[in-house]
C-alpha cells in the first residue's frame, strides 16, 4: 500500500535527528511511498542537502531566547500543517511533536508517531514540559537505541520499539573524490599533519574539552597532529561551555594546531572522514551516534566510549574504545588509532562494519507502525503544493 507520509524535523541543519529524518524519508520514497520532509527554515536556504523526496520548508522567524524560539517554532509548524492531509505524520523532535499534539488536541488530526533520539536535561521548566509532552502525547513512540527504549519504559511506562539508524554507503565511501584534493586548502587545514576529527561542535555532551585535553597530551608525543572540530549548528545555548573550551585552549598554547570549522557543507563530510586519521567521538550522551557509522564507511578508525548506545551496536573489534570517567583512556585510544596496523585495518573492516546498517532496513521497521496509523486515521484535509526533488 502506497502511503502519504509527512516526516517532521526541528531544523534544516545537519543535526542527528535531521539527518535521520532525511535518510528515512529518502528510503521510504525509494520504496514507492509519497513522502514529504518538513521543517522550519529560518535561513530561507532549505535543507543542508537536497533530498530525493518532496520537501516543505516552513518560513521561520529567528529568535535568540530559546524558550521563546521553541514556542514560536511550534506555532509556525502547526499553522503550516493546518489543512494538509497525510496518511502518516511522524515527528523526529519535541518541537514538531508538540505542534502535532496541538493539532491532535484541536481535532485536526487523530494520531501521529514520534521518534525519540535522546532526551536533554532542561532546567527551564517550560522546555522540560515541552520535551515531555513531545513524547507522552504521541500515539506511537519509536527510539533509535535500546538505552532510550529502556529509559522511556522505566521512567514513563512507555513502549518505544527500536528502529535504529543506517548509513548511506554511496555517499560515505573509502574512495576519494575531488572534494578530498581541495578540502584542506578550503578549510585552511595544514597539508603535512595527521588530522584528529571531532564532529558536532563544542558541546558538553560531546565532551569536547576532554578531547582537547587528550589532544594536548598526545601532541607532546606526536607533533604532527592537528585537531579539527566540525559542525556545531544547534538550537541550544552552549556558550558557557564554549568559554571553558576557549580558556583551556588559550592556556594550552596549542591554538595554531586546532581548527573549529563551524557548520560545513554536507558534501564535504565524506572527505573530512577520509582525510582524518581518526574520528574522536567521546560523547557522554547520544541517541545512537551516526557519525561513527559514517566514518567507518569511509575506512577511518573510530574511538567511542565503552557505554550504551555504542555497546549496543558495535562489538569489541568494530571500533576503538575509551572509558567514561577515565580521560587517560581517550588519549591511549587515539594513540592506538594512529598505528599503521589500525590505519590499514580500518580501511577494510570499517566499511564492512558499516554495511550492517542500512536505511532500507530502518525504513522497513517503520512500516508496521505507519500502516497502523494509516488504518486508524487520516491527518486532515487536502494536501497543498510542496516542492519535489525526486
């Protein structure tokens, strides 16, 4: 049965939930469904990458105060969806899920799905309440890893089956492209240094300060290293943590050996992985961790913490491990990744590991829930025009 599906994300920027939503939408489109990827767009530039499915980019006004921004975005998404018809509406985040919950309360729709990628610890009561409503109001819950499935059941009594994540084996490959030849010059990276790559910007849950300390220690042993921190587009305010990072960097005297790129073109990400000697990913909180899969698909060694969700989907030899609470193990893991044995070994076993994770399989896991939603309800009135990039 061909379904009309609206998949909603909170942003057009390449954050984990947005990447997941886009890849899921493309896989469902490829399987023959009528899919629209929907998100508020405060830049007017559309999604970070043009997907193969239809898109609906909702004009969104900028707002510096996060609680005010969240309320504004909920209203913008809700009004943009009013009067549109889908068999299935599926939110990937609290903002779009709250918009759907409002439409459900108004009788505009009768059901919707929500995927929980991870939950944040908000001190602001409004943000905390919006986050909780964003999953408790959903008709069907899904998660990307067992650690969050367990959390939702133990803390809230909610069932949320695991759908997992995938990797695009066409985009993320060990074969170099023209992007590789020009990448270092375009991002002002030294040509003669081995690159340690971090993805996600400077954030507490990415443990960027701990990585900085490990890099500083490692450079005392290996002078030909350069740390590159890619990305960082986020709705959350990480300014205090960034100040801590900047202070530590200034005190270290290593500023010349570290590059913070900010958000980068999605087409450059495979080249960043291939140019890197290792992806350092010591994240303390993740829903799943897409970047390690992408790096492995490119044949690059990866180091992750020895904790869920990473221990759910990687076995011992798939990646290199560090240990939460023992910062010295990150330095040791990075040093191990730089050995010729691991540099050569991951070129073979990295893509083999990544091949276990496909978006086609992820899309197939959604279909029972989607069919149940489609059988029980429709989501409002006639569909309006959307842009199609099939």
